[in-house]
């Protein structure tokens, strides 16, 4: 055994389990500090956002294709080339792809270790020790995960536009809360 292997073996043998307070401190300090390797019991995505994405892509592409076709109908003094006519649908395609990716990305997953919230930008895992619950305030468009110190994370995957479907998703999540969330 080499010196490096021996020191690595000593390190792993002297490591201790972190307390709940230490886990909370590390999780809040570094968003990538903790994840889960256990299978996900619960997963939710918004069908409403998917429909919005489809409508948005159709609208953006229709406008950009129309602009590409009508770009050179009348002479404006500027030289319009074939590449200019294809640039409009190309830009529309780029906007559509980015919009589709952004609007279909949100997801909420949970297992016995905690909750993973994936919104338009970023994914974050929260252990059950830091989750104070899921709330859906009246008049709001989306649910939110309540955290310590009156902080919260919006959950784009649970939209009010999903109507009855979101109610069953929230109930299923609350069943997991009752099962895994610490009682203190």
C-alpha cells in the first residue's frame, strides 16, 4: 500500500457522520453539497407549461417565417439577400428551442432523503430537515417549498394553470411530507 493510499484509508476511517445542524449549514452554503442516490418516489411536471411552450413555439415560428417570406416584397433601399430571408426563421428557431427547453424543464422530485426542485435555471436538492412544507398561497401562479428563516423556493412544476391535476400532485407531495418530514 502506498503512502497516498494509507492516508486515504485513514481519512475514510476517521470521518464521522454529520449532525442535522451541520447538514443544514452545508446545504445552505453550497447548493451542490448534497444529492440523493435513492430512487425517486414522487415526480411532478406541469402540463400547463408544456401547452404554453407549444403555443409559444407556434407563435414565434409563424411570425418569423412570415417575416422571412415578406422581407423583400417592396424595395426599401436596403439590399436583401437570400441569407437575410433565411435568417428570420433561423432566429425564430433559436428562440423557439430555447423557450421550449426553459418551459418544459421545471420538475419536482422527492424521495426519503429530500426534495429536488428543478426550475428554469438551476436544480437544487433540499433534505427533509430543511423543508418546512409545500404551500400554494391563494392567488399565486405556482406552489413553493417553505424553508427556514421565512425563505422559500418557487416550484414552477406545480402551476395553478394545471387546475385539478395540481391539486392531486400537491396532495401526493403532502403525503410524502407527512411520512418523511421531521416532526419538530
